[in-house]
C-alpha cells in the first residue's frame, strides 16, 4: 500500500473560492500534492441560491469540467498533482434529481449539510438559526438531515465536515446536550450506507480551532469501520493542503491506518497514512 499526499476538498472561483483552478493547481504542485480533488459547490436551484453567489452557475458547468480535465492533463505532464473532477453537493430534500443532472461526469461527490430548511448553519453573517432554535436544536435537526443525506440515492462518495453544527461552538453557540447519542447515530448511518467521512482541516482555521470531526466522533467512525478522506476545504491558494500532515497524525491517533484517495479515472485507492 502506498502513501499519497492528497487534498480531497478544494474550491476555486467557479464557486465561492478566491482563486482560479489554474492557481490552485499551481499551489498544489508547490505544496507537493500527489492528488487534489476540485470540489466546487454544485449548482443550486434558484429558490436556494437566487444569485448563484455560492455555487457554480449552470451555464459555467461545461467550462468547469473542461478546465479541470485540461489542467489534470497539463499538471501530470509536468509531474504535478493529478486533478480530480468533483463537486461539493448540498443535501436538501429533493436534491437528487438536480445532483444527477448538474454533477454529470464528476468522479467525486462530497455530500454536505449546510442547509436546514431555508437556514444556512455556517454563515457567520447570519446566525439567525442559532438565535431562533438554540444550538441543541440545531444539532438535533442537523443530525437528522445528515443521516438522511447518508441514505440519499445521491450516493455521496464522502460526507464532508461531518459535524459542521459545531461551527460556532466557540462563538456563543456550543451544544449543551450530550452529543454521544447523536454521534452514535451518525456512525451507524455512515456505516450502514457505506459512506466515507472527511477529516477537514477547515476547523483549524476557525475560532473553535479543531478538526471536523471532533475526536469523539472520529473514534466512533473508526469503531464502525467508516473510511476517511482528508481535505483542507481551501478557498484560497494559501489554505490549499493546509495541515494535511497534522490531519493524518490525528487519524492515526484515532486508530485509523489508511485514507481513501480518489483518482481522475474514478477509481478509489486505499492509501497508507504515513
Ligand atoms: Zn462545506
Ligand atoms: Zn467546501
């Protein structure tokens, strides 16, 4: 089993990132990545994202696909990272038909629960869901949605930032209930539906300063034999490959020996963590 330095969650200016795919791939080469999955936010229906601020516009999808395929070829010809075509797909009721249409050709589909009803749970400019429901109820609803997303026929390859509901825990919105039963449900849902889960270093760049998922949740995933991927969720070149080495050490400490890595041809490879 070989080791690959892989960042499985990367954004560009096709969605809400700051930099072009070319700039991200150049940064990936500079960071010594072997594989990077471009996972811009998949197109959303107008009711959810009326101005297409946060997701790839439908009319830009062909260019997004073409850019990634061309840059994968160019990058590899220069000894740079393999670049995998992917999307970060929001789960919401009725998303499956949209995902099938808009993500055609993708080799990686991250499943994310950012939305509960019409509320975004990770928008620092709008914490109204926390003010209205409180953190405990956000957690309960989040886990219900997350388990439904695991069960979705969209068949997500990876569940991204699994405990996103902790996003504002250091900014006045910590859960006060015991999360253990919710963690148990998440591990069971991921296991029974055959999902992978992501270790994300994005949380290390937030005030709570920890990984998604928290250690106690990661250990439950490990006990349930749920495979992992590792990603930075970079939206800038500066954050690409952010602390992937630390995340691999975190996975080893939680009892993992391997991470799953996607390839441009759609194959997945089980790789050593060190
Ligand atoms: Zn996300
Ligand atoms: Zn993301």
